[in-house]
């Protein structure tokens, strides 16, 4: 808009509408910058995901989008590196834990080693329960002294209480600082798998009525949960094909996950039956089945409905008898719409198997200031055996 000044010259005065638009644009831009700065420099990382189907890594998205990797890297270099010592093997595997870099952890300033000579430099010592040898433990654990500066003792375990030897805790029951287990109330939560937001397009499986009804891959034939007895009764009302050491059929693949995908080509349902009915105990049997085109039938002590997508599984606890379960399975497998309705959840979510993701949480924990002065659990044995709420089936 041109106006004549007092000296006769013409000057430009912006229209009020454009002025408002300019101010609004500046305000929005400033707000976005503040939001980006907050997410990039905030390391408030929560390690318990079990109440959510997925978690959005907004910080990572913003960093990649706005090219702020350099500033993030600069802030991380100031973080002190922590050393995690694997004192025991994981069954027969010595260097069994991957690096934080391989896991793409949000905090990667943690190194993993099995070199015992680095014990004095270690922030944490990990003991795998099934490999604990009471005659082969660090001296600071077996001694009664609680010296300042000694590493934190972390106990890693993926087995249920009926399959964990209590004798291994002799002398260390009150020396454990951090618990790393499948229990959701552990210091470091170590689930067998997770449910995450789907990253790739999902194709609904083809409905094939001629596929086998129920399949089961099992090598532990006599269990505390008595699952084998339940299956014997179930066989009276529906066809159940048993693969592995406890059955008449063999999977041609060595890797368990390959067997699950192989079974999915010929089976409608899969028995994800746990060997123990204990609090939070849900193993790869569940997550592998959820990764395939089979409907998992679960038996266990976990609260499945609390963290699994609705209509993604069938729980034996909802049926009064194996006969009633078989009746329902016949109904579901009879029509395409009923059967495929159990895969609808996969349009938004997917099952993943990340056995060592807990290392990211452990690394985050070790970088917390209060962790350095944390005290050992007063009675680990009571927490593990007394609060696991295992059901012992007669």
C-alpha cells in the first residue's frame, strides 16, 4: 500500500492482514524450534513399555529430520562410558550380549566385555542365574564388606521360579542390586518380545480350510503347568499335531523361528503353552506365534489382555474345559470372517522378538546419578519365589 509522505515522497505501508500473518508465522516457527530443542536434549527415557502397544521415538525422528545429529553426538560425548562385565556365560555362550550400538540404544555409552581383568573398571557385573558357580564369584560379592566403588551386581534370568535353582543364591541373596528378568516389576524389564507399531504394510493371510487345526512344537514333555495333560484331553475333541521331542513329527529347520513360519503354512492355531504358570511369564512361544499366520492359544500366568492387542489370541483360562475350547476353535475355523478377524490387529501393530533390548535400559540405569549409591535387595529370594504367584497344578 503506497502512501504520500509529508515531503511528497511515496512510502510502502504493509497491509494489516499481512502483518498478522507474518507475526503468526514467527510465533509458530519459534514454538517448533523450542519443541525440537526440548526433545533433542531430553534424555528422560522410560524403560517400561508393557502397558503400551508401541512407543514413538519422537526424539529420533526430530534429530533425523532436522539434521541435528551433530549436536546430539556432541552432547553424548560428554557422558561417561560405563563398562558392563559378563562374569558368567549364557549357558554355553561366553560373549552373549550384543553392544548398545548394535541394538541402536538411545544411550550408547556402555561397553560390554567378558574380560574379568576389567572388573575394577566395571560399573556392573552380570550373573546369569543358571550359570552361577558359588566357587567362582568376584571376591567383593562373597566377602561381607560393602566397599564403596565396587560394581553393581545384576542378576539376569529368563526362567520361571520352578526352573531356577535356589542353591545358586547361597551367599549372594543379599548382594544383588539389579534384577533383570521377564517380571514387569524387575529393576530392568527383560521381556521375550514386544508389540510395536507396524512399520511395513500388512497383507491379510489367505484362508485355507484344509490346513491342520492345532499345532504344537514342544521339547519339554513333563512340566509343572501340566500342559501336556491338557493337550491329551484336547486331542479328544480336535486334531492336535505335536512336533519336536514330545511328538511324532519333526521340524526340518534348526532355528525355532523358522519352524514357526513353517508350521504357519499348515496350521490354523498354535498352542503357546508355558511350562510354568507364573506372574508375567510369557516366552517366545507367544511372540513367535504372533509373528506368523497362526492364532496363538495361550496358557500361562501373564495378564495377556493388559498388553496384547484385543482379539489377537485365545486364552484357555476363558474356557471351562478343553472340550469347550475345542468347540470354539471349530467355530472360529469354520468361516473366513471369523478366522481372519484374529489378524485384524496386525494392520496397525506387529510382534517383535528382541531378546537383549533390556541392555538399553540397563545402560540408561547405570547413567542415573542415584544408581551409583543404590543398595542391594534385602531379600532377593523372597521377592522372586514368594511374589511370582506360581500356580502348582496337582
